[in-house]
């Protein structure tokens, strides 16, 4: 059976096996439902978040971090939400909830998921920095990049269940590269995230993606992925910008490979801060 047929078969089996597809984490689901109410208030959102002590501490930590801190610290969840605004709060809770999904009772699966999460965290931090340079919403870019590989979780779990162990790293990578985009998009649709996030998932490997107009969320996440893998075995050679429209867009706006490196070096402390908050 050819590789494409194998991948298609596995995708169908993952879709059929509902137990492999995680639902929207409970806290994120409750917050989404609360925000959907016509007359929701900050108090309503605060009450939902305060049901989870870990989420409460997480939101307060970010509110008082250098990224968001003002002269007056946020003393409670309501003041933190007021500082962020509701859309950012919702994204932060989604990021917090997503981290909970990347765990397993199996040590091998746990290690594989942890590796995916670390790469996702680095990519999302870079995406937030890039987005601010091209008038794309940085908080949306951060969440889109963070969730882009969430489909790897069902893939890893499925592959492990077939032989009670994961395939060798090189083989696992091939399965993840082929299956993660569609499975991530499927999860995002089931979680009722907006189409922008679904598009980012589906275009994960589409370096040929191009469109008219200014940079969009896909351009940012594609470029962030490449920058996060630069100088690693995952990306031994930097692509020619003429063959990657997203890179060409940034290069045409003064952010070629060298400039991107300088930008990341200048923003390294901010990137590390974002990474620390997402761990």
C-alpha cells in the first residue's frame, strides 16, 4: 500500500474512533458558553475562571508579567480580565486548557507530546512577535500557532495503540507531517473555533501558500514555523524566499532572513517570557 493510502486509512480510523479526538477542555468550553450569552459581564467570566485554581493563578501571573503589567498589579481575576479584554482572556484560557491535553500515562507518549508542545510554544512566541510587525493580531497569532499541531495528539495515541509502542522518531515524524494538518483542522472545527484557525492548521505544510493583499495569519504562522526550526535538523537549509510566498512577503517588507534573525535576537527576552508563561 502506498504512503498516501496508508495516511488516508489512518485518518479515517482516527475520525471513526471518537475516543481519540479530545473534546474542547471543560474550562474553555464553559468560558465560550458564557461569552456567547448576550449579557455576559466580567463578573460572569471571573466566576467561571475561578472554578479552576490553576487557571486563576495562570491568568493573574500573565496579567502581572512584564508583557501586560501596569503600575498597579492585578489583584483579582476581574481586574485581570479588564486589563486583557474578553477576546484575549478567552484565548489565554484556550492556551491554558490546551496544555492540559498534552499529557499521558505512557512515558513514551508523554515524551513525544512534550516535544510537540515545546516546538509549539516556541513557534507561538515567534508568531506573536512577527504579527506585531505586520498588523496581524498578536494574541490571535499566538493561539493559532500554539494550536496548529494539536492534531498530533490523536495521531501519536493511535500509532502507539497499534503496536503498544511508538515508531522510530524519523518514521513518527513522517506520520505527523502527513496527518497533523487535517486532524488539527478537524479538532478546531469540532471545538467551534473560527475559520482562521482551521485555515492555519490546514496550511501547516503549504509553503506554496499565496494570496493577494497584506500578510495574514497563515503567513505569520508559516514564517514563525520556519524561524522556530531554523538551524535545527528539521530545517537544515533556509528556503529560497522566491519559492515561499510568505517569506517573500516579509522580505519585501524589510524582514529578510538576516533581518528576521536580528528581530528575534532583539526580542529574545520577550520570546523567553512568552515561552515561560506557556510552559
